[in-house]
């Protein structure tokens, strides 16, 4: 599987990458975010929200599982850390096929419910503010997206 790497030296650089992604996503796109606690998954999602023109404060939907924000297109922000059963049907596919962008934190926890084509972004802490982001596209659309932004 081909992957792409981006080195960020600050939260601002990470946000800029996220904003660039937000400029070229289309309704129905799915981005899976992986990384340890505090790696920057929610900060990355905030950058996407800014790129979509969302002015509301974006925070982790840890206890609600899904938060919806409205900008140029809807943003469905999911945190599935507390989903206890991968087999439980919580209607995620309605979001994946909906009129917005879906961003999922801890997506590996619902891997059997994810669409076959998506962009997974692994965020690794390399310092207090620096991060290494590894983008793994699944599907031709997401390969093109990665080539365009990087």
C-alpha cells in the first residue's frame, strides 16, 4: 500500500495541511484519524473545519460519538473510542454516504463498518509541537487527493 508522509513542526503547519485537504474534499469522503491520546487528531479536525468555513468551536465528540458542523458542506466528526462493539449498527453508513465529509477518530475500532475507500491519516508525536503524519489512501480518489495536497 502506497503511503505519503508530511512532517509538521507546529500545530499551525498541521492545521494548514488539514485546510488544504478541506479545500478539495467532496461530499461522501471519509477520513480516518489514528494516533495516541494527545497526538493531534482533534486539532487536525479543527483545521478541516476551518477549511470548510465552519466558525463554531470544534471539540472532541468523545461522549456523544458524533458531532455535526455546517460550513461549505457538513462535517461529521466522530470519536468512536467509546464504541464498545464493532458489530453494533450505529448507522455510520448513513454519514459515510451522506452529503458531507466524515472524519473519524480511532477509526480502527469500527474497521468492519468503514467504507472500502477512504483516507487514513496516522499522526505520530515527534516532539512537543512536531508531528509526522502518514497518509494511507485506499482507492484511486484518495490517491489523487494525496498527490494533489502533497
